[in-house]
C-alpha cells in the first residue's frame, strides 16, 4: 500500500506555534535516530509529553482499579500507592458486581492451563523427537516462571482496564516472564491507530541502589539523577524514573530497529532490535476497533455499577431514617420520655382519651428493591456469567456429572472469544521464548566461554513427569519452518469434595476404576493419587519407550513390569519408528527389549520342575521325563519317532 505524505504549510493565517502535525515529536528528531549515548536527551522528554497527553486515560485506569477493589493507584511512583481502601467497607453498603463478574470469569477461563505442543508435518524421526523435547522445554519455562499464576493476573487486568501484558526477556541467560503493570506502558495514540505502533515504552520507578547494582558502569550518572523520596515508613529509599524504549525495524531488512534503557541524564544500555515485534505479549478482553487499548468489563458494567451504588445509598439512608418504629405519644397522655427504655414488657399509665401508638413505616418501596435486583441480574447477563456461578452454586436438579458439564459448556460459549484470545496469548509467548533462547545461544557462542555455553542445559521441571529432567536447548531447538505450534487447554480435576465424589462414581460406573478402589476413595477422595497408581505400569512402559527413542540406556525387562503391554506398545513404536526413518541403534534397542521381554515371559510361563531325587508332595504326580534327544523349543510339538 502506497503512503502519501503531505507537508503542513503555514500561509501566515495561523500563528507558527499552533501549526502541528499531531505527532509528539518531529520525525527529524526521532530518538531512534540519535547518536549513541545521547538518546536520553530526546527519549525522556518524549515519554513525559506522552504521559501528560494521555493523562485522561490513566485517570480512567485509576477509576477502574478503584471500582474493582476500592484501592487507590494514584500515579507513576510506588510511594504514591496506598494499600488503604478509598472508602472502608464498614462505612458503606457494597454490592460490587464488577469484581464478582471479573473474578468469576477469571476462575472459569484460567482454570484451563493452555499448554503448547509443537507438531511436525510429515517430519522425520529426529524432527518428531525434537518437537516433543521442544514442547517439554517450553512447558518447563512456563512452570519455572510460574506463568499460569501470572497469566491469571494478566487476564484479570484485561477484565479491569481492557488490556493486560507481560514481558518475555532474557535475564541471566535464562528466559524470564514478568507481569507488566498497565500504567507502565506507553504508546503513541497516533502511531497505534491501527493497533500496532512502531514504538513502545515502559516506564518504571526503580530504587537507585538496585539500578546501580544492575549498571555499575553508570554509578556516577545514576547517583546524580533526580531522586524521588518515598513517603512511606522507609524514607531513606530514593527512586529514579527509568525508561526502556523499543523501535521496530521499518521494514524487512531495515536496520533502524533499536532498544534503549535511559534515565534523565544517561543512556544505560543500547542495542539493535531485529525482531519485528515488541518483547511484550498482550491480552485484550475485547479487541478494539481502532487503537491499542482494549475494552474491559469495567467499562461495560460501569453504568450499571454506578446506578447500583446510587440505589444502595438511597436504601441505606431510608433504612436509617425510617427503619425503626416510631412511638406517637399525645401531649394529653402525660407520660415522661424518661420512662421509655429498652426493657421488655414495660407497663405505662397514661391519662386522657388518646393512647400512645407505635408506627412501623414502610422504609423502602418494593419497586426499588426489584429495580436493584434487575440491575444486578443484567450485569451478570452482560458479562455472560450466571449468578449461580458467581456464588459457587449449582442449578437445582443438576446432580449428575454429565448434566453439570453440559451446563458449564453452554455457559462457557459466551467466553469462547475470550478463551481463544487467552490460548493465543500463550502461543505467542511460546514463540517469544524460542526467539529469546536463540538470542541467548548466539550471545553465548560469541562469548569467551563458548564451548561451555554450547554444552549448557536449561534445567526445568517437566510438568508431565514426577521428577526433574534436564532438557538441553541444543537438543530441543528447531527451525520455525519445520513445526506447527498448537495449544491444548488442560483442566484440573474437580477441586471440591462433592465434585471429587461425583468423579469417583463416574469412574466406577464407566469401568475406569475398581469397586474396591472407589470405596476407598469415597472415604478420602484423593483421585490424583489413585490415578497415579492405576497408571503406574502404563507410565513405566511409556517412560522406557521414550528413553530408548532419546538414545538413552534402559534397564532390561523384568518380571515386575507389564510385559504384555510393553511388547504390544514396543511393537507399535518399532513400526512407527521404522516408517519415520529412525536410526539403526534405536531400532536395535527396541528389538532387543522385545526379544528379552519375550524370554522373560516364557520363563514365567514354564512350570518349575522338581529337583532330581526329590520326593513329590502327597497327592502330586511327578511329570514324566522328556524323551531323549535335543531340547525341544517352547511352542513346538515333537515329531513321533
């Protein structure tokens, strides 16, 4: 698409200072075109101007955070944050439908932990094995960084302000995933009109001593920079404003990509940026039509929440004013006010023709309560959540697991788009992890200790196994053109006792669990433990097969293994590996295991013969001795002589 550029000409009718192209900075003075060590002179003022121009948005974010949990997030600095609620709950009646809906949707979607799986298209044996190791490697990085817990926070942030993010980078030669607070993110609204800006900024407030430890060569500049003194308990900490900026390459093959970390008086770090994307992965609750920031549930439900708050305040005032009975005492009754106490069963004497009367007022009209309930129900309808889900209740009459799963599936259809965006969020993160590892490998090979770096392995805990496993990036890396990345949602087992009991009954009914095991689990429903026991033999054979396919030595088959299952699966693996062109040593190892397993089975099937000269037990007959001649192979019939 050709882009036409026009120059703004001032014909003298407009004062010169009012002529503007709408950009925050003249392209001729772009920070990414600055010379080394002086980028901060353009970058720091630019980010300050963007912050001032977008102040309304961050005030809106502050409002949304306060509507969610009532806490103040005032500005850019940690010392201006207060964990004290803006209005203590004890001082007001609350009915926070925004927090209830966001937390409910978060628990429903984030319970499915998307796991990446790298697949090959008609790949060879070695590529298939690498794809499996790459899947394990990326999952190990997720678990090492507690990605699913952080993903829950990112998802919740997207529900509150519209867009949540985390950052994927290399720290200490390891991939690091860290949550990014939305008030730290800066993008130019004009640049991001079509969604993807060319520049992106992250502004953080960092303690000076932490920054000096990270950049000891710039100790003097950091110490001389303007510090921000905390107003909390520890006033000895000085903070400093740090900006990290990225400029994407202008096109394929362009070399103007740049990354800079700067403070007000120095450039702390500079590097070329060759990727065509930023090191952030964003999740948006609702993708915007134009612009960068998405639309969250807070924005959708704000009007209803405000009206609910107004109704609650009116109801509260009415209850305080008219919620207690009033006693009407005529003046002619001659009853002193001091006689009225809280005592029960009091007797009053009065004179005159009119007795004191008790008046109980109708404090609030029923229409107001009905209107409040309608607004509350409508908020859940807009969010796609039932009130039963928000209060952890099941519908009446839905007792079977099948019916409950169907009910949950129908409710989850409302979140199909959000759920797909959450899975795509983890797929994009997987791709960035691979790119980060490639960069770490290139930097390691360029260092003096290149031989040691090439042999290094990133130790991760494989979530599919019960033990630690060391996975080397050298053995897992693949070319991007040789695999297809897919993601699978993995749900956990039921967490409530009632759900576990239901799961036990279903497994017994379907034949997946013995009746004895089910009766034991009904007393203490530890389904995961019993499942591990039931699958122990199967997992043992699978682990042996994977070890052989990885070219590792395994113990020979023994009588404690399920050899029938092992031979059957080994034979299928052998045929599959042969079709995929596995190396000869792998094929030989599979064949050797099957041959040895067959021999062990035959030994187990042969009856033990009594020793020569031994007297057989009473009631048993000594079997006849075999005919003379060469030994007979098992399974063959001797020919008649």
